[in-house]
C-alpha cells in the first residue's frame, strides 16, 4: 500500500485520454488536458519497475511539484489516513531498488505497511 502527503494532492480522478510524448522515458505515460492546462502524466507502475496493471484503467492523482501539477497514474485511490511522526520509519531494506528510490519512508498500520512516496523523486527523470 502506497500513499502521498495529502497536502501535495491537488485532486484525484479517473484517468483521462493521454497524448503520447515521442522519445520520452518509459515512465512518462503522456500529457493530459486538465481543464485547459497541459499536465505531464507519470505511470507509477513503470516508474517503480512493476508490470502493467491488467484490466482496469488506472486512476490519476494530480500532485503539486514545484508549483506545477503533475499527474500520477495509480492502481486505485483509497482513504485519507492520518498518521503521526511516531509511526514513521525508514524504508525497509528489503524494498526493491526501483521502489526504494521513490519511497520516503513507511508507517505501520494495523499490521500493514504504508509506504510514503517521495513525490519529488517520483517525477524526477
């Protein structure tokens, strides 16, 4: 389970039609028109070295990076979870290097691990 800081999230919505970007890195899923604004879309599965999502169309989480909106394609969008700094830990050593590069840390929640994405690293290419 992955999460992002809710203060970085502009909005969450169903995936839009994307325009491919020639010669872009594999994780760049394209550009979307979001109410007249052209927004770069990053496929988080590709970015983290995971296989493509089978079946369902991914969801989009639009985050703010350096004052600009960037869309992240994700499998699904869950609830907002409040966590405190006391449950925050460094990323697990066993995490795959491709994932570790975009994970800031982790929270243990009811026997599950919530990996917190580093939004800035996730969109850096």
